[in-house]
C-alpha cells in the first residue's frame, strides 16, 4: 500500500510539473478563487480561450485530469452520475490533459484533477483542485446561485414533531438505548440527585464509557443488577455473571446473586461464569474509534483506516473517525431496516464513493431546553439504501424526530468539529 501511495504521488507530481512547464506566462489581474486541499487560494488567471465548449447555454462543469491519476479515477463515477441525473440541465465534461496538453495550457491548469464551474453564459464562477465529491459539487452550485433542482431527488424527510407520543412509563425505558427494559436484566445506577435505569449490563458499560474521568470502583459501587433467579436487585460487584452468546454471536449476560444458581443455569444455557471485574474488562475491550464508547462488533459499523480496522458505534460516529484521525477511511455499515450493506470511502474529508449511490442518512435530533436542535444520540442514527426504507423504519418509531440528510453532509458535519469538540463527543453532560 505504501509503495502504491508513493507511486501515485510521484505520478501526480510528475504530471503537475509537466503541466506547469507547458503553460504560458500567466496574465496579471484578478482571478476566480480555487480550493486546494480545503483552503481558498487564487486560481491562475485563465485566458478567454478557457471558456467551456458550447452546450445550449447550460451551466458547465469541466473536469481536467488524466485517466491514470488516482483522484482523477475517483472523479469518473461522480461525473458519470452528474451527467445522467442532470442531463439537459448541466453540461458535464472531462478532458484528459495528459493526452491533450494544449487543454492544460488553455485552461491554466497546474494540478490535476481541477474542476471549473461556468455559468450559462460561459463565465467562470469557481474552480477546485483535487477530488470533489458529488454532494460537494451540488452544494457549490447551490452556493453559486445556480438552480439545478429539476434533477434533484425527492424532498428530504423532516420530522420535527413526533407522530405519536411515547407513553411508556419512564422506569421501563432504558436511559441509554431508549429500548424497553426487561425486568430480568434491569440495571439501576444511583446518582446523587437521580437514578438511571438501564436495560442490561451492556448498556451500563456504554453509560460508564460515556462518563468523563469516571473511577471504575466508585461507579461500580452505585450499580445494582437484577438477579436472574429471583428478580431482585443486588449489588453489581458481588454478583456472578453467566456470559454466553446468542445465535448472531452477540454476548448474553445473566446476573445471579448466588454462584450456585449461576452454575445451575449454566447447565441449560452454556456460557462462562465471570466476576464483575472480568465482565467489565470484556465489555470495555472494544470501543468506538470516534467517541470511545463501549461497543459490540455485531452492533457496530466496520471502519478501515490505513491498514487498521476499528469500529464506529453508530453510522455517524463511523464517519467521525475520519475527523478524529484526520485521514481517509472506509466504512461498512448496514441499512437500519434491512441490514443491506452500505459502503462509504472518503478522500480528503469528502465522500469519494458510496455504494449504493442512492444511500442516505437519518440524523436523529431532539430539541434541548433552549429550543435548539441537537443530536438525539447514537442509538437514533442510521444509514438507508433508499428513502422508502427510511420511511418504513420511521413508521415503526412514531416518537422519533430528526431529518434526512445526505451521507456527504453527515461526513461534512463531523469534519467541521474541532479537536476539543471531538474529545467531548457522546460524553454525558459534555457533548454539545
């Protein structure tokens, strides 16, 4: 992989140098702005010959690159989608400046790929150097005041008011995952002011990993678990835990006040008997690579960064790994309704490829005490292969509020976070 990266950089640099040597001296004067590696700079002053080829007075996007340049190759499917979806509304063209070096001179190109935006009169509006994702391109057209709405997908789903009120008693709803509390696996955490009710020991460890500077022993002293045999609450630190596995490979945890009762249950339900300390070490062994919460791999999104694999506790946190590590990632998520695979690759903080291309994100939100819309938490986020799947998922969650956004926007939101904000994400009382 390192050899390929070095080779790709060498090819790109060689191409850039070759282009620069072939270019005529630039004229002085003002030039349209360009974005290089996410920074605004002055573009080379282009000659009048750099106007786009005639195309029925349409706005135009000209991508200048080469068929052997890696980021140029990643631009190819983006351009193809734009051609199909905005046919008759946008002129999209690709020019290979290695095969046609005169075009590089004509358009004033120094690095590839370069995308140039023109209005319907042929006036250059903006240029960008490097890979540029589809949603970023569409967002830039909108910012430039060019209406391409006729080719846009159907209106995004927005739900600011619950379809139905959640009437469940609060003591039967898990504080962390918002799921129903099974009386046999109920966990109680006593606080100085209020108590937290959780649906299982696993949700307790998610809760624990969301605390800032928590002392494991001090926190454990506040926790009671439900004895599987009697249904009564007992101190978590003194219980014995039968740690098994369900048919999907997900851990199962049963707590027992008396070890003999756990041994008896073990005869009909295979598993290992663990103490609280051993259970804690297993539950906290796998963490989200973005927010550091405890997670089961079976519930998580796979994230690849470089040659390393990790997990995101939810779809949005998985994208956040790119922001936390400041490097490109690959995410493998599942449709929240059907479990169909959704794959996202990033490049320079943007979506480089998305499979399937129509996949969307749900941003679960709620209003805080000040009336501001904030994240509703990791358990209320998701990716979907289609809007239809999202609608069905929401139908089963009438109390859910939030909005549909593009996966590119979900990534962009994470990339805007500062290191200080990232350090506090998903931390109770700290995440803003």
